[in-house]
């Protein structure tokens, strides 16, 4: 995992950690007070407040077994 601390670098590190099912590496890359919008299986969206809620949701997915794939296709930086 890279050590770049720019917004793009943190995002790339987060996606790479998710792809490896490395939840321990993911958690410190997320804001403790973040708001996370999740798309469910039916295409609806729900919001989770806080890193702990997001990580609990990801952990419940059993990422290691499911092995979902995420690919960054583009990143837009706003300055």
C-alpha cells in the first residue's frame, strides 16, 4: 500500500485495501465523523454516519469471502 496522503492517494489506498479485504488498513483511511452513502442490492441508498458504522457494515458483508471487486475508473480533483 502506498503512503501518499493527498486526497487521491488516500482514496487509492482505501480502494486497494478494500480489494485486498484488508479492513485493518481501511479503517484509518476513513474520517471518524464521515457520512457514507451506500447503494443496496435493490438500488436504493442509505447513509451511515461515522467510520465505526461504515466498518461494521463492511465487516457484515464478509469481504474476504464475497471478494467484491472495485476498480477506480477516474478520479476528479476539485481545487
